[in-house]
């Protein structure tokens, strides 16, 4: 008898995704289609843990079926977002909401609007009880709203959950619930949606509606869910409903995964789907070549770290790089990787450098060393602040120069940066050559920039006493910038039109820019478009006309604060970065599901390895379903203790080790410095492995 609900469980690189594809092909071959759907163009619903996995899984299915079947590939949250937007008219009718076209808020806009809405409350509340700053308090309230929605927990239960979980009673917990409810209602009154609000609308209102349930049953005939250990609790409800409706389903679970535990995932709750399936398949992880010539294995290494004692006897394929200071370690690591590449036996794409956390200095140090040797290196989903791109900084300074009363947002250094950035020679050369070098830009900013709070101006280059020393190319490039600023200042276009004009004029529509620079400009335009859409929704016409320039100033400050990261859609390049050294933190590397022949693990003596490269969201552990009574939404009454935190950290570290050790094939370098970046001695659990290197 053909199984209709299949559970596939295994470790890292055990072939779970391939098994899902194979199972789907078997259903196709058997021509298994539910009776009343046999004549319809029903879709295949493909769910994945993140965007990269979603695209990869969808592409593999399309290739296997030669594109003959309609495939809808989404993340769990992406699925919920699309469903809420598609059936928003039904929600308007059911909840009696204002008939706005829904507009999704981005996190940075959400933070700004919530802070304004709660301003009077923030001034009287003792928010320091749960957050070190006002910014962090607002972020934590918004995160709790989202976490509650992901776990299908009513907001009304939050005060009790927080009080019992943290073992204390405080008025601030009641305020958290009232602020979150106020924010949700304020957004719905204006047709504004966040991930948390959309998820609550879905589980609490849309999914129970019979009209929606009928549409859902008719739309899909197969469900394929990969890596459900990274799904939030709402993911189980979606899968259970589809399976109960007769949809064929296969799901995979990685017991060494759970990358998003502490952020939104509830793997223990998703594990409950196993009992709903009529067939269970267990897959073994591949035997990693790292231990081919050794009596030791992954289990022994994990045991030595979790239960410290005698250092394990490590294979010769595991080596160490040990230095006194962290700076020396970063340099030694980069040079060792370069040595492997220049030997001709290892390609740049064979190497991954993985750290528990990558600060800007460390990232810059490593990339600069590789750049000097002309070896490509790519940061994996670095999510650097958008303002870190020089083109974005220059465009923001142009806005401050163009519109009146924004003089406080311009400075001598920003003008100099602008002059260098907006004077490249096309077609570009390597390294990049500009008509205005930093020295001349500094001189022009000193003598030809007239600061003013009401209207800062650029003066003719002849205002510099020795303008004859500038050179013809510098003078011409400066005149080009000055002419554009003067023209646009007279026209006073909208901010969006100004940015579009500037990108076309100074960057030739991005035609010659490398991918990361082009990505930043695209994200800037997406952010600007979204920002002014929200402004139009939240401001009346009179308010907008009275505060146009103030709104522009807020936009400039928002980006300069580093809130927005350069991550436009789609984030992947047309040509995968297979020829570059990969630089990543633990979280991003594990989430990408990549593997490499050579690994360099940085800071193995750091205790941050137990955190997995990502901080746990405030209250996330309290909203896991295993802390709730069966069938209820009230907490069990158990407080979260230090012992609980230690257990969670140990379990996470074990999963990290098992996961990463199965993602390296040939050689592993354990890189450690005696002193951390703050000068303190390193005492992390992985030091046991360093001591075991022969």
C-alpha cells in the first residue's frame, strides 16, 4: 500500500532532501492524485527552512520533473505572508477591518513607528527592568509579539508566561502585552502588517475559516516540507491541516539541525508530526572522509567536548593554528589558506573560514589579506549595514545637500567622501581609480563647502586659492557634481526621483558596479520606496506637506544608524560564488547547508561557540510548546533557570559539532589564540580539541 504521509529523519548530509524528491517522483509515477482534484491544476507545496533552501529545493524539483508540474516553493513565514495578503479581503469582512490594501512593514520601519506610538508610555515606564536601552525595549516587545504569534500563543497570555518563566511578578509584563496589543490594533486600522501580525491573523482568524480551508484543500495535492526542525510551531498546524485534508505529504527532520532554535523554531513541537505519519524512514549521515584513517569518530570528539576529560586522539586530518593574540591568529589563518591555494592543490572555493562571530575588524582583516594576494573571498550573508557602502553614503549626503533645512546632516568628511565616490573613471579599473583622490577631495571640502543649517552649498572649485594645482580631471569631475547639485536643488524632485536621477547620472545605472555595490544601491531604492509608501499611509496630506523635509531627515538618520542591511531580493548572484573562499559565522554557514573540503574554525577557545553565532531572542525559550500543558495556552508554571540555559547551550554545542564535522571532507584547522579580543584568557569548551591535536 502506498504511504500518504511519510516522515524522513536523519543527520547532516544524510540525503533527506534527495529522499523527498525521490518520494515525490514515486507518487508521480504511481499517478496518485486525490479523486476530486484529478482534473484540476493542483499545485505542489514545497516548504523549506530559509530562502536559500527554498530556491535550491524548488529548482531541484523543477529539474527532476522537467517543469511539467506547478511548484509553489516557500518558507513557512513566506507561505503565511502570501496567504494573508491573498485572503486579506476575507479578513476585512470577518474582522470588520478598514478596507486598505495591505502594506507590509519592514523591521526598521516597524521599530521607528512603534517608538513614536509608544512615546508617552516609554517616558513613564520603567523599561530598564527588561532592557538596557529604550531601543532594545521596543525591539523586545515587537519580538515577543512575533514569537507569540509563531507559537500560536494569544497575546493575553504573555504577562503570565513572562512572570512564571522569569520567576518574578512585575507591572512591566502587563505593559508589554498592552503595548503589543496597541501596536497590533494601530497597524490593522491602517492596513499595515508585520510578520508577527500576519502570523497571528493566520493562525487565529484565517486558518479556522471554512471558506479559506476549502480554498487550501483545492489548491494543493502534495506537501513536501524540508528541514522542519527549523520551522516555528505554526508550521506544524499548517502541515497537520493539509495532511488531515488528504494531501499527500513527506517531511524531513534533521536531529543535528535546529539552527533557528532560540529565534523562532520549535523543533520539539514539530517532532510531534512524526506520530501523524504512516511511514517513518531513518537515514544515516555519510561517513566523512575526515576520519577515514583514524580510529576516532564524530561521537568521540563530541563526547570529549561535552564531557571534558582525557583529550581525544584526533586524526592527522585535524590540525591546529595557535597564536598568542587574536590578530596574529587571523593573519596566520589567512596565510595558511593562501598557502594551500597557491600550492595549486586547493581551489579557493574548497575553503570555508567559520567563526562563532565576525566583527567588522575581523572581517576586514581577513578580506584585506586575501585581496592583497588577489584571491577572491566572499562573506556569506554578511548583512552589513547599508550605510557601509560608499555609494549609499554619497547619495544620502546628496539628499542633505539638495533639500533645505538639512544642514545638520552634512559635514566636511561626508562631503569629501561624496567627492571621491561620485568621481569614478569609466569604465572602471582595478583597483578603482577616481578623478578626485582623497587628498584633493579633502582640500575641496575644506575650501569649497559652505556649511549652513538651512542650505549647505558647494562653491566653485576656484574658491580654493591654489585651484590650479587640482588638475583638469579633478576640476572637471567637481564641476560635474556641482552642476548636478545646483540643477536638482532648483527642481526639488521627490526623494525617490532624486535617488533614481543620481544613480543614473553618477553610477551609469550601476552598469559597471560589482555585485555587492549594485546590491547596496538596489536595497537603498527598495528601502526608500517602502519608507515613503508607509509615510503616505500614516501621514495626512497636510501633515506630510508640513514636515516633508523632516521626514527626509528621518530617512537619512535611519540609514546612518545602520538599521538597514544590504540584502535585496533576490539576494543570490546570477553566478554562484563557487570560486571564492567562504567567510561566515556558524549560524549563516549551517543555515546555508553548505559543505567544503577544507574548514578553518576561528576562535575555538571562545565560549561563543555554544551560542552558535546567533543570540537567543528575549523570551524565546519561554514560548516553546513543550513548556505548555497539553491542549492549553497557559504556561506550566515552571521558571527558566540557569541550569536550563546550560542544558540548552550544551545541546546546541553538540549539534553544532556534529553538523559541522559532517560538512568538512578533507581537513580541519582549529584556530585559536591564547587571548581573546578583550585581552582575557580563552577558556571555551573546544580547547579540549586543540590540546588533542597531534
